[in-house]
C-alpha cells in the first residue's frame, strides 16, 4: 500500500486537479483539522529564484488576510523540498466547481445578463481587496472559479506580483501568453499599476464572456501586449449584433487605454453593471460622450456591423466617420465618406434643423408673451435611484435642479449609491428647485462583542443581538469543551452589520474503549463509532480464540483526537504442535548393548505475523 505524500506534516495529497505554466494544484486533506483543501505548489524552476521565493511568501501572507465570500480563502503557506530545492506551496479553500476558462473552452458565449452577473462577482472581490490595498494584477478566466451553486470566487491574489517582480519574462511559457491577453497597457509598458489595472483586465474578461474570444490575439506575448498598448478592440456588438449597446459601453470604458478614462474603482464599475441589470441607462455611455473619448481619446463614431447584419449604433455614437472591414483580418479602420455623400448628408441634416429652429423661435415668442403658460418652467425629476452620486448629480443638474446630499446607512444599497430622491422621481417641480439625494453610506458599522468563554448557543445569540451572523469552526484542542476560545474578527473590531463572525470551539477528544477479548468485527465497530481508525496485526495465541483481540495500542482509557489509529493484535489461532519422527541409525556394527531411540522434536512452526489495515 503506497503512503500518500504528506506536506508540512499535515496535508495529505490526494491527486492533481489542475496544472498551469506556473504551478500544479492538488486536492488534499488537512489531517489536523480534518477538512479538504486545495494546495498549489510552484514550479521547481521558479522555486530556485530566491527573490521570487521571498516575494511569494510576502504576497501569500497579504492574500491570506483577505476574508470575503467572493475570494478563495488562503489558509496556510509553507515549503516542501524536491530534489534538494525548497518548493513553496499555498494551502487554499477547496472550491467544488470549475473555472471560467473551463466554461469558455466549451465554446460557450454567455447571455449578456449572465456575463455581467459573473463579472459583478469578480468586482465584489476586487472592491474588497482594493480597499485593503491589494491589487490582483492577474485577473483572467483561469483565476475565477464558479461554484456548483453558481457563485463567483476569485483566486491567486498577490501571486501575480511575485511573478512580475521575479526573473520571469514576457517570452516565458504558455502561461504568460494566457496572461498577456488580459494585460493592461500600463502593465505591458512595465509601469507602476494600481486598482485600475484590474478594472482593465476585468473588461477583457467581460469581452470574452460576451463574444467567446479575447479582445486581442497574437503569436507571442509581445505581439498581444503591443495591441493592448496601441490598438482598439473591435466592439463586442461588431462580433455579435445581438450584444446590447450598454454592454459595448461598459466594456470599452473598462478597457480605456488611459486609466483616467476607465472606471476609477471596482465599486464604480459594479454600480454601472447593476444599473444595466436593473434596465437603467449606464453611466459609461454618458461619461464617454462627455469626454468625447471612444476608448483612445479619438472622436466617438458610428459602428457598422459585419456584412449581412443590421446597422447598429453605439450609445455614444456621433456620425462623422464610418467603419469598414479591411482585407487584413477584419479589423476596422476609419475612413471619411465621399465628398458627394457628405454634402447630401449635410443637406438632409441642415434642412430639418432650420425648420425645427423656426418652430422653436415661434414657440419661444408665444411662451414669452404676456399671459403665456407659466408651467413651461417646470421639469420632471429623473429616476436616479441606483446610480452613483456623481451620475445622479449630473442628471439632476442637467435638468436645471439644485442638489442637496444626505447620507444614511443602508445594508441593501452599495456605499456611494443613490437610495432615493426627495421629492421622488417623476414629480414635476420648478427649475432651480432643490432635490435631496439620499445616498447610502453602506451597511452600518457594529462592534464585535466579547464571545470568548460563551457556549455556542450564547455566542450565536449575542451576535444576532448585535446584527451579526455566526459561523462555527471546530478545531481539535485541549481547551474547555463547548466554549468559544477565539473569534475572527476579534472582540472590539468594527465590521459591517449582518457580516459573518467566525467563532472557534474545541473539537471533542474521544476516550479509547476497551476492546480486548472481543471479536475483530465487534472491536472495529466499537472503535469506528468513536471516529477512530483500526490497524490489525495477527499473531498466534493458545489462550485467545482465533479472530479475537489479544491486545490494543493505545490502551483503553486514553484520550485521542478523532481520526487517529488504534492497533489491534488479533489471534490467528493456536500455534501448530510438533509431530515426533523416528531417526534411523546408520551404525553398521551391531553391539550387544541394547539401544533406545530418543525421539527428537522439530521446533514449532509459527506463522509470521501479517499486517492488515482497515478503516
């Protein structure tokens, strides 16, 4: 029986569940805490880089501080020695599911609504990590897990920093090619990055979820990186005309070359996605039109669909340029319309405008005359609930309204997002009226109460009374049974209301029962009922019937952790008795003296003991 490989004296490797250019991932069992974990071991060539090792440990420790439902938890780090080289490893939460990369390999393009729902989960994780000062640097489909329940979990926080700071280069391994497809322009140029780099990569992931292909492809990482720096992506709706315009706007704003033109935070991008999910106009279109920036600072323009498809126009479009596919791979390049067509278009635009202007002038003269309808100075308050404060203020001020901001705690509405207006949307008010924006301050903050020394029921009730939720974690310990000995977050820390507090209680040790003299079957049942494992060794015995237990180790009454092994010595029956044999004499000379044959005994035959293992 082959013994499983053991890391750090506690992690029993079960088998490889994933491989990449950078690492291998194993399913494993933590024998100390009796739980399934995932262990990522680094490639041996990367492990030989001592600078990488040090930075890897530091970044892994930073990632371990992240505690969020949308982030794969890091439990532990360590080193294993392979061929004399220390190989770092990370112990992580085992997620039963698959990656976005697995999903995309099935050649599946997602509905836009499902795509932004998944990206919303990515942004939840990034918003939390960015507020903690940790930039992921390697957002890509392979680093996003989808659980069996459909939830999103992002992994490998901080590891990309170790890769970026080590001796790894852009020409190294297929893993780097995969990463290059989601690289921000500032990463490609080797510049310092911030949270907006993760926003760009998230935009690339959304692009691929919508279209089924990454925004840029090439024969080498350098070729792909060049496109990230210099070229515009084909808008998603050009690839699939069924992709809505709001999806184009969100993707292209997230992928703006200049970080200042992107969403400035994960929370801002998430707010826009939630507006799209609610059927409301997205801020991306408004912002890009205001900056006259179609992703690279060029003028926004009409987007032509591929041949055979209906004409589609981006929400940020203005008409001075049209696009046509080139002969070199379907890219779109700007060309001016012909002189004749330009004059015709100008005529068709100017004539209606002159007519409309005449009517406006007549109407203005009528409304300005004495006795005219004074209701002309009224405006309707637009619906801005769910928008960011910045977007809501712009919408109200565009209607000639003054804005007053009142902040309040709200557990259901994201921080910085508008809850409601006063007066409510749809109300008609006079221009220059004041409208109050009720803006969420996020969930109210509460203090973690003292929980150490309480029973599980008492601790749970105390947390519920403080608008917190309990998660019980059992750990094998000699501390007082049934009592909380630690909480995370700790007593006195400020946390969001309705957040989870982990309470740690000792796992009960078991008392070894006395099974000597019992049959092996009965002894196994008694020990396994106490969550103990059994190992058997057979030995002959003249006193104990075959199949019964002669002795046990550890002895009865010992206190053990659940899952430990008891060795049972089991009788294989009495030893075989010796059979006497006659010994012939070879003496050729008879004697007168009588002789007596003395029987001799062969040594007793003893069966060698055999080891049997059973659980």
